[in-house]
C-alpha cells in the first residue's frame, strides 16, 4: 500500500506499508523538501495503528531532527537514566 501525503509541515511524505507475520506493519517513508535534505526511515506500527497516528510519529521525529544539531537515535544508546522508546528510525540522503 502506498500513500502520498502533501503535509503542511513543508515537505511531501511518501509512505509504503508491509504487514509482518507478527501482525505489526513495517512502514517505510520518504520525505521530499526543496529547502532541506531528503530523508527516509522506518516505523514499526502496531496492527491497530491508524495512518494519522503513524504520520504523527514521523512528524514528531522529523521535528526532533530539525531542532537538534546533533540528532541521534537515543533508544539505541545508553545515555542518561531515562531511555526513550521510539519505533521510528530516520536517515538523511
């Protein structure tokens, strides 16, 4: 399943979804923006997640990337006491 979303956040979002054996969905996304680097990434969505919820997760993660000069996937590293749980991975190309 493929969706193209013209987002008001200033980028276009393309989403592809694949259902896994566990019932969850692996969502691959790409962003297109004239003023910034294009990005792609993955979201592991629960089986009952809506498209709106998945897009919101992506939007939040992209905002985090835009705010920080040094963005990293904090759930992959043991930094600090509180470990953040995130199912979103974002990369630039």
